[in-house]
């Protein structure tokens, strides 16, 4: 009895890590050992699970693509990296509407051009989906209406998102930036509802590639 009893603990772990080297012998000793050494067997079990997950570390890249198609709630539930990748629908708050109308003199039809991220120039930029971004109106903007109400140096504060055809977008993948605050030179910061939809040239590992100069518009709601 002692000889077979000392063999199972040695034989059981190899039988669990490789996919069944001896299908006939392994089940017998393993089952026999369960009632007697339940605590001892519980230690190898998590190790086996860990070993099973280790080769799947690249799953992080799969997760980024999967997360891109989820709403905020679903993304958080799935443990997606970052707060949010796709933008949520929204209605512009009353305070922002009033600030745009009364303080900034913006109207629903206004569209302004800007550098989407003030850290870069006229170039392709990788935007992190879910991350905050600061835009700025650069020199050379000669549209009269924009010069009057969103002049050079105006800063836009918002957050970048990714929107693809899988999320219901018909015009191809896009970088969406929702700017919620704006600061004109020499003035106080104001709440706004200003959205940019720029063509996404690529999406990889939770980042969106797009050209840094684009235009956006004042919105009452989005989409």
C-alpha cells in the first residue's frame, strides 16, 4: 500500500500539466488522492491555471480591439484598460448651452478648425482612446467668424475616443474628440459641447492614429 501511495503525488502533477500523457493510469491515482490530500492538490491547481494563462499574455492586444466595441459599462465590466474607448451619446447640459450662447456667442452652426492636440503640429498623431487631450487654434486661421469667437490661442479641453463601423459608424473608423471646456485668450474657462470627428487612419493597442489638424462643430447632442 505504501509504494503505490507515495507514487501518485509524484505522478499527478505531470499528468495535469501535459495534456494527458497516460490517460489510463492518471485518473485512478488522482481520484484516490483527492479525499486524502485535498489541500495538497489545491496548490497545483492554481499553478496549472496560471500556466494555462501565461502563453495567452498577448490577449492584451485582443482585449484592446474587443474593448473598442464595448460601451463604457460593458468595458468596465470586462476589465478593459482605460476608462473608455468608444464615446457615449450625450445631450449638451443647459449650463454649457447657456455659456456658449451668452458668453462665447457660439451658435449651433459654428465650426472651428484647430490642432486636436496642442503638443503636436500639422502631422499624424497617435491618440490614446479614453485619454484627456488639449486642442488649440493655431496661427493662420483666417476664417472671419472663427477669428471673432474662437481666435488663435483658444484652448479646447476634452477627451479622445475611437468609433468604428462595428459600433454603428457608417463613414469608416473615426477619432472622436469631445471637448467639454474652452478658454479664449484672456478670458475665463467656459463649459462647451464641441465635437470633432476625424478620419482614423489606424487603431492599435487602444490608440487611434489621425491627422492633428481638423475641424469640429458646436452640438446640442451627439450623435
